[in-house]
């Protein structure tokens, strides 16, 4: 019988079964590698899906916001689009984040830029042997329109303008109109569709005229971007909005001195606010049935809770007009949702072209939304001011004899854009 030492040495020299161990170890590595490759392939596919979802979500949200929808609704739209790609926020390890403006990149200071971030925690089938966690992520940024390419003033009269008296937009008497962050569209044909005279000054980012323009009497026209003559007309962005039907007349349609709170409803034969009083309109639609919306005598009207003032007629005649006198103040913010979203003052499209509406010199306007007079001439007189970041004017014709400023940062205000909004992906 071999001694113990011999048995030990023999056992040490015995190589029986080594190949099985080597094969087992090799198979483990091969299977692990194959499993990891499968996981990586799945993650790569998820990455492509996440990027497509982010691109589509950003673009859709930008369209919604640029057309006047709220950021909350644009966010909901982005999440819904992402979900169509299987990237549902809060489900299956997916998170969808909407930032406006973006938190990173080249557009962090641009209030019209929307950033979409999508991240998905991945399921690890075989790769759990090699790593603790895995995730894919995607990012996209879209612009909700271009400030330099959007119109904030639209003159709708499409007839031929052959003199100052028939101009769609006229500036005279030292008028100063600052639309340097937006543009003007003039639908009139003829050589005098836009007419500047008497030392007037007009600044615009873009100018588009179906006809042509005339600059006389020491006036100045400055266009920082594109200036187009013989352009195509632009349609009325609110043509399909139906004026609400007047109801029963409110008990009072005249307020003076003191402080008053008005409620939505119908005010027959005009609404007069005068005597230096301060009046507040709660949220809703205020229908002026015939007569005049008359701010006079230093009155202040605060209507910033989401208000539309409708100028109409229940009889088909004597359509209501607006008269805002010097020394008065109008602070109004249009609703962001509903049938009259984006419309601060909304004149019935059926009002006769013979009527006029007036904002007298020295009036102070803070309007967030649209001033809409589609069939009448609006007279802006000496020194009226507009300080909101979003003030849009759509009128049959406009005559300026004072100073005013327009801005077109209208995302989330409910305002319908005039012309194209140049929405697109930028990152």
C-alpha cells in the first residue's frame, strides 16, 4: 500500500477533469458576454426610441405654446406624445421632464425655448452580473416660434390704398410706433398701403405689405429684418371666433368715483367708467350691447384675471365701439382658455366699416392679449402706451398719431399667432 506522501504527490500530479473546469469557466464568460450583448442591443433600441420621443414631444409642445396655450397644457401635450412612443412619465422606470427655458445648452435664457428630458431605467437581464444599474436618456429643445419672424400688428383691409386717406396703416403727426421685437403685416394693395408722414417713426423687426409703402415729411422707417412688398395677404387669425350672444341687461352700466367690482354679463347701451374711479372686472366675458365702452375722466379699469370685453349688437345696428380717453388706465389680460382665449377686446366682425374706435393721447394701456377690431378703424392718438410683453393688434385700418409699443412674447397667453410661427427643433 502506498504511503501517505506518495498518495499526496500522485494527487497533485493528477490532471483528470481540468478541461471540464476550464470549459465551465469559459462557457460562463461566453454566456455572460452574449447576455450583455443582448442587453446592450435592447438599450440601444430604447435610446433611439427615447430620442424620437423627445424630439416629437419638444416640437409638439412648442407648437402648442407658440399658438398661445399655457405651459401646463404644453407639458401635458409633451407627456402624451412621449407616451405614444412607450415613454410614459412615471411608468416603467421612465421620467419625462419639461423645462422652459432649458436648464442647459445654448437656449437657457430664451423664454420661447422648451426642453424635453427623457430618462429610462433599464431592466438588466444578464448584465446584472457586471453592473449595478443602467439607464438611457434623451434630450431635445424646440423654439415656440421666432420673435423676429412673428407679426404683432395686422391691418386687414385688402382694398387698394392710393393716398394717405386710404392707407391701411398711417403714421402722422410725429407718431412713434415701436414694434422692434415683432412685425407688421399690411393686407392692402396700392402704393400707399403703409403711409408715414409728418415726422413719424416706425421700427419693426419684419414688414410685409401686399402693396407698397410711402415715407414722407421727415418720417423714418426702420426694419431690422425682412422687408417684403408685393407679399401675400395674411388671413384674420380670429375669423372663426363667434361673438357671444348678449343676455339680460345688467342693472347698472355707468360707474364713477370710488371703487367698484363688476361681474361678467351684458351691459346694454354702453359701459361708462369715469370720475377717477377704480373699477375691477372679475374673470369672464363682458358683453357691451350697443353704445360705447367709455373710459373717461381719469378712470382706472383693472381686468387682469382673464377678461374679454366684447363689442357687439343684439339688434344688428349701433354696434358697440371703444373710446379710451387721455388720463385713463386700462390693465387687461385676456383668458388663456375658452371660446375667447387670447382676446382682450373683441369687436364683432359684423360691425360696419364706417365706425371708428379711439385710444386718446395720454391713455395708459397694459394689454396682454389681442385688441381686435376686424371691420373698423382704430385711432391711436398722442402718447398712448402699451407695456405688456404680449400685445397684438388686428384691425381693419389703424391710424397712429401718438406713441405706442408692441411686443410679441405671447406663449401661454391664448393669443393666436399671426402668420407663421417658425417653430422648430434647435437642439
